[in-house]
């Protein structure tokens, strides 16, 4: 297939007819063919110290992070990718989790919800470049930092040049690179343009171990056919692993330096290079010959169990802390400091479903990102759209250099002055770090000399804790800009008119001066603006206060084609959508989202979403007469200044009626606690050595660590026989389980009690390896001649990450030592059954119900007790609740639904939530802060029957059991994308 001109210019950032606008979703970006169908010259991805060079063209990357493994519904990947492209991003950065794809050594799964190739293809179809980050180690607040559970029992030292570890790492890279390699832009099959070797590798930086490891990874991925530039993500700008740090013989021009930044939102933005003291090696990135590259910059922050990070407010607290003003102040500072490859972590956080979360985090990975966990666009989107669209449609900004310092009239306004690559083009970033709005004037360099702006009284307004941008010497269509005190956002030219958008905060005074030889005709709509022509200077000055969307038409003045200038405040930008087509650009105002635009003849075809009844107005540089929205004809009327406005509002989504959750059935479990339970098939704990970083305690005859017996995720059971307990007094059980891990014990079926690891405080939030000893007293009436049975359930809360490259991920989980009055016991162990081939090993643990399919659709639960929720019981252990419900969401409506629990927080219990057999999270009633869990469409059938199963774990100290959970609408839109049902295998009796 050929690369269409629309898709090519959108992807390369070309300032041509389509002005580097987003490609349509139908475009498949693959290399173009030359004349006569012959393959065109090979596509290239290179760089210099300013930017990436794609096919020789400068392309600033404005990228957002999302992880396919955190959205287990492949058709919804397309939804998020299209929303990213429409919101100004031209790239997506992704991790690939080794654990997610590998249930066992030598086994790799890239099908179903793990179809990484399909995701990369969708990214290309959406018109997004891809930054691929496949590990081997990813961190990402995932179990083991993305290392598979089975790696914990191998003898190699991870993240080093240890041959045993490299053998497994190479196996993973071979598998994942086979998916990525043909989808590189250089190979013609996709849009992958950058590839990360390792993540935040701050260990062994000065040793041969580290150098050999990095050199090995470099050589390995090159041998796998990865030929796009490679990089490492430095944890902060330390200058670690810059070009030349390790010897490969191939680094020059093919490897670049990147780093991440997560500065405190309460402080001021850091200066990385142009305006700062420089890194260890100077320059904007500590690598002066490569472009400024932030592989991760804070798009929010993760929250921890108990909600200590954001004072119990959860991710809305994160979103409020790093809001739209934060984005402008910090991200524009990054641009001012020479960052031309900028990736926001996260842009869509998603859900750490199943047993994916690292011990530090709970199920939701919303992150306070610009798109929330339910895929809604938030108030953080307008700054991303403003900046991304600006970088795409003003090619002068692809190369910025530091210019002479200048100061504003207000000393508290920080000014960054840079020259752009256009003739006479300058940009000024004005930052206000104070808590009050500031007003100032500023001397700027223009093609007509230095001017102090604005001319009009009132000055420039820079809002508190915010940032704004001025520019001189840019082009607005065919016209030349002397200066603007509003931030340039977008521009396009065409045969009928030119279009340009300038933007800022609501109420901001703006002043725009254009070169204009003769007096033009100026018309205004949607607001007020004053136009003053200076015949002597040959300029046209426009002054206005931003209030919604003001349109100014400038006709004549030395140009044959009029300019339609849009002055848009942030509120207007939220529903303003520049889009590209094969034929021309379009600008759409009104709907909540415009996914795609296509022009045939004089008809523009739009697809998108409405979240409420919406106005629709369309402008284009070319002549259009009719409009279609989501396939339907929209009657329109020509507006005064050259647009087409719908005669009536677009319909919003219909209401969604959600059923109450009734018809519950209840069954207690944990038969493993009973003395007569048959455990003959359980594994005997008989190993005497372990590769864990946890030492086997002295005096223990065998290793008790769950991973050593092949049980890597979720709950694990232990049972031991005591031949004689006439003098039994004290049972000591030492265990490791991660944050909020717990242990329950029974003696001859009678509960001995529950021990729980503590809720972390704010200063302990990142502690990930918790160990303690539970002490239980054997009841006097249960002593005496045996045999007696001891049963123990350990809820593990994932493996630690391995940020220090010290094999922390291999720290033991489960029991580590157990004695009865000082004498060790012989144990049998049981964890999860064989991994579900569709849902994968991270879906279930070792509860009896999980091992026997109680969580699956179709399980025969007719013999279970009917109950009405809320239902309480006071027992130590596990109980299950199941019901079915039907939905009838209209086709063409994207209803994002959640499940919400509300209960007395003093009641200590936990709930694992299974929807159609998929483990979508863990609710901890007495800890929080998460109370609502996203039910992704595809796993959720919006027009059919669904099975909900709740596994409730309680300690028996207080009434427990779930309240009446309710289905909740988290987002509602008319439009969306077609959703495919995710395979959800039902129960089959073994």
C-alpha cells in the first residue's frame, strides 16, 4: 500500500497544504512507492542536535504515554489513539511488559489482548509515530517492574551482563522484536521511529558489568533488525549512558540520550539546558550533539494504597495538582530548554487489572492523566492540543536556539527568548511562578526592529502559576506576522482562504500585528476586536480580549486571499478541532471530539463524538458546501465569515438505563482449612536452596517461598500436619507479601486469626518489600494427640520492582519460616492453577474458587444460597457472590461504565472483582482510596448478558461482606468506535 499524501504530511510535520494536520483514521502509513510502482527510496530516521530528522525533515515529537496491557480491550486502543491524535499528539510511547506476554520460559503470547502488533498497526492508522519501549525492564509500577514471575527463580543477576540473565532477556527480545521490527518506519510497515534499550538504569554506570550489559542489548536489538535510533531513559538528567558510554562500534549517529523528569508540582519548573547550569556534560540534555529528549515527563503521578499521596483524594487529587496551568508552565519551559522530543507520562494511564500492580499502587492507574481511566478527555487536554498543534503547523519551531536575554517590565515574570528557524522569527516564553496574576510589557525583536509590546495600554497578562508564549516573524497562511501576544496554535492555507488560530487564557488581552501594505477590510464575528491600520508602517494591529471564539476576517491589504483569524480562549479550544484531509485542512468547532475528516468534492465527512447536544461549525481553506457527520447529512447554513454552521444541534447521547444488581448467590469457601481436606496433589515443600534474594532462614528444613514452587501471582495456601500437639503453644509464621499483604491461619479448621501488613504512610509509600512474623496461640481445647492440621492462606501483593538492579523483584513472597514451639513443620503448598490461555497468568491466584472456575461465566451456581446485598457474615476466610445482569446500550453510544462500592470504612474486607471471568481489580474497604472500578467495553458486553463474581476476603473480626455495588456511568458519548467482544471463555467441568 502507498503512503497517502495526507498521512505522510501529517506524520512528517510538513508545512504544506495540510499543514501537518492529523491523518485520517483510515490512512495506513507505509512507505510510498516510486514511479511505476517501484519501491521508493528507503525511509530514514536520523537526528541532529536539534530534532529528529524523518526522511530528512525536522519533526518535533509531542508524545503521550499509554500501555496496551492496561486496557484489555483491543478495539478500545483505537479509541484512545484517535483521541490522542485529535488532541494534538503526533506520537505515542508504549511499554511492552515481559511478564504480560510470557507465562513461562520459552512461551510468548502476542494474541488477543496481548496483540502488540495490532496495537502498533492501529497507531500507524491513527497517524501517530511510535516510541517503542519493550524492556527488558520497564518499572511502570508493575509487578516485578515487568519481569515475569518465573524469572524470580532463575539464578542469573538481572539487569547485568550475567549470561544466565542475558539468555532469558535475549529470548524475550527475540520475541518482541519480531513484532516491532517489520513495523519500523524504516522498514515500511509502520511508524516506529525510536526504540528504548533500558529504563532508568542507574546501576553499574562506571563498571564493566553495566557497560557490557548495555553493549549487549545494543548489539542484540540491532541483530534483530531494529535500525531506528536507540536510546536509554536516564532517571533524571544524570548524563548516564550518553553516546560513547559503552562500546558497540555502531553508536555514532544511531544512539541518542534521553532522560525523565518528575519535578514536584509545588515547586518551579527546572531548567534542563539552554537556560540552566547544564548537566554533567553540559548542553540541553547532557549530550550536546543529540536533541533534547524527555522520554518521560510528569503528566500526573501515581497514588498509593490508603491514598496518602493525595490526601485521600485519589487521582482527582493528582489531576488537580498537575492541572492545565501546570502543563503550560512546565511543558513550555521544557520546550524553551531545547526539548524537541517530549513524552508525557501518562497521557492515558488505564487499569492495572489482575495481579499487575506493583505493591506500591492499587488497581487504578489513572495517574491524573489528560485522559482519565474511563477514556474521557479532561480539562488538561486544551494545553496539549494548543502546543502539539503549534509544533505541527509552524515548522519554524522545529529548530530553536537560545537568544540574548531580555526582561519584562515586571521582575517576577521569567522570560525565555529563543530564535526560530524562520527568517526573523523569535519566540518568548513568559512564566509566572508567583501566586498572583501579573501584568507586564516586553521588548521583542521583530523584522521591523525592537518593539515594546503590547502597544495598547493594559499590558500582557501572565496568570498566577502559569505560562504564556509570544512570537514574532511567523507566517499565518500567506501573511507575515510582525508579532502576536497570543500563542500561535494552528494555521493552514488554501485556494479560498487562509486559516489561523491564536490562543490564550479567558479574559487575556491580546495584540496581533500583521504586515499589511494597504488598508484591508476587517470583519468580526463571535466577539469584538479593534483593528487599526498603520499605512506608514504597513501594519494591521488587532486588539481583543479572549472570550470564547472570536473570528476576524482580513481581506485585501496586499493579499488576494483572505485570512480568517480565530482568537480562541482555553474554553473554546476544548471543542476546537483542526484536522487534515487529502484535499485540504478543516477546522471544526462544537463537538466534544472530531476523530477524522475527509473531503470528497465539496463535501466534508466528519466522524466524532458528542457528549451533549452540540453546535457544529466547519471552516476550510478550500471550498466546501455540504457536511456529513458520522455518515449522516447535516443541513448547514453559510456563516458571515466563510464557515458552514449546522442548522440544528448535533444530538447528544441517549440516556443509559442501568439495571440494579440483584439475584445474588452466595457460597463460602476455603475448604483447605478443614482437617479432612485432601491435599495429596499439593506440592511438598522440599527444596533446600533458592535463587531468591531472601535468604532461607536458619533452622528451616526446606524453602517455603511460593515462587520456588511455581506459584507467582495471587494467593497461596500452605498446609502442614502435626503428629502430636499435646504441648503445643505458639505458632510463629514469618511471611513476605508486599504492601497490605496478609496471612490467615487455622488449626484443625478453627481460625487462629489474621495478620496484616500495615497501610503505608506518605513517607513509606514506595516501600515495596514488607516482612513480619505473625504469632498465634494454639487453643487449649485443640491440643493433645494428633494428627492436627495447620492451614495458612497468604495474600501476596506482588513482587517488588527492581529499580536498583539488585534483584529486589526476586525477594520472596509467601511464607519464609514457620515453627511450632520452635520446631519447624513440613508443608504442602498450592497456588494458582494452570494459567488461563486467554486471560493469562496474571488473572487469577490460588483461591479455591479461582482454581475451580467460580469466577467464570457459566459456572453452575444453582446450589449456592440466594442472598440479597448488602449481606454480612462474620467468618475468617473467603466467600463468593455471583450474579448476572443484562445491558442494552444503544449502538453508536459509547458508555464507559464502572462498578462502585460504598460501605462503612471500619469493616475490614477485600473484594476481587471478576467480570466475565476477568479480574478487574481489588477493592479494600477499610483502606481505599479506590471505590469505583472501570469495566472496559469489550470485556463488558454493553448489549448482552454479563457475569459478575466477587471473591470476598475477611478476617472475621467484624461483620463483612459486600455492600450493594452499583453500576455507574463514568463517561457517555454518541459516537465512539466499534467495539469487539473480548473472548471470555466460560466454565467447563474438568
